[in-house]
C-alpha cells in the first residue's frame, strides 16, 4: 500500500504524477512532516464522534490523518486543479467529502446541515490555513452562528502570538480581543518552515481555540460598535489611552471632562497605554461612554 500522503516521498510523487506546482496566490505550502500532521490531529483531540471541516486540503496530507481519526470530514478546496488529485488519493476513505468552495464565501451553517450525516455531533475546524487570509477566515468562523467545539489551525507564528497575547505586551491588540471575546486561545506548538514544500518565509504555530469556560462579566451594548471602539483605542498604540479617546470629544471641553470622569470612576488611569486594558475593561469603558452619549 502507499506511504502516507504527508510523507516527503509521496508528496513529491503526487506532485510529479499530476503536474502540480504550488500556487503562491492560493497560499499553497504543503506539509510534509508526518509528526506535525499527527500532532495537529492530537491537539484538536479528534475522535470518531467528531464532524470535522478542513479548510484547504491541498494534496490531502492532513485530510488523510483526519479521516482516520474523525467520524466525518468535509474539506473545502478553492483550487479546481487539486480536485482530481484529492479524489484519487483520498479514495480509500469513505468518510471524506471534498467540496470545491471558497471558505470565505461558504454558508457554514447550511453546509453543516447538508454535508454531515449527523449534524448534531461536535463540530471542529482543523486546517493548515492559507496565510494570506488567516484573519478573515478566523473572523468568518467566529462571527458565524456555529458553536464550534474546537478550531485548531496552523498560521504564521507572529499571528499566533497576536491571537494569544496577554495585556501589556506589544502583540496584544484588537485581533487578540476579537478572539478572546468569543473563544479561549492557546498555542499548541510551533512548526519550522522546513516542514513545508515549498518552505514559506516564516515559521508557523498551531493555535487551538476552545469555547470560553468563563462567560464574560459584561456584554457590549453593540458588538460591531464595540470592536470599532477597540480599534480606535489602538489607533495610536504608543500614545496614552487619553490621547486615543480624546477625539471622541472633539473640541468640546465638557465632553472631555465626561471622558475623564468615566475613566476615574472605573479606576483606569488616562495615562495608561491602550494595550494595558483587559477585554472586560474595554467593555465596561465602551458601555459607560455610550451611556454618557459619547
Ligand atoms: N492542507 C494542506 C497541507 O497541509 O499540506 C494544504 C495547506 S496550504 C497552506 C492551504 C490550502 O488552502 C491550499 O490547498 C489552497 O489551495 C487552499 N485555499 C486557499 N484559499 C482558499 C479559500 N479561500 N478557500 C478554500 N481553500 C483555500
């Protein structure tokens, strides 16, 4: 029988047989390290009870490992040239479906209902992401109404550090908060660029997102406006919170006093840099300012 798809030899043989050249425009870097592939499946804690959505199966290296561990796998691949390859290399697995779809355009709740035999089972996303669209993919997953039981994805190391950053660090920002608002994030392990063919210019890391165990202490008055507010707070991240908030008041001195009073009430020093505030502090600050019509 064939060696596993993710082995370097098999990957090279598949590329040669089908005349496949990795497409930069689709962020194609194929994983050719079986240890990494198996550790991704472990980090996602995949069991036969799980429905798995894979984004970008490529040559099927991760898909094969997922098929062995999961109940069912649905993989979304944008590149039509890879479909005949996937059809052939994944033919030993009857629990895998490959759909020719752009994940950014997919209706995920509908897809789950249509594609999985038992859509009520835990649903996980596992992927070696195309790096050029990491943030839009993650935000699309998090903003969809699906209750993900885990999202386990490979991305550029620097992005992984931003997703999992602690307050007070330079990596901490609006992306960190957008993730933390919805799920708990941790880095499972790092991956060298040499685990891929072709090797990208950056190192990578696996991030695991799981549902929050602690509900938020407060809810923002309006989610979209709240994240707009957070972005404004980080507009000049080397300046103080006060300098970032002041534009809310314009030239109106009374409004400036209102902002200062709100900060004082919440015991937040106006001289702090925005990166020092926790998610819950941002939420209460936004709510209080809104209550004061700012
Ligand atoms: N899973 C394979 C592996 O680990 O070797 C390939 C990973 S490669 C980094 C990213 C994959 O995502 C490629 O197969 C690429 O064609 C696919 N892709 C890129 N943009 C996509 C999109 N918008 N929707 C679905 N798949 C996409």
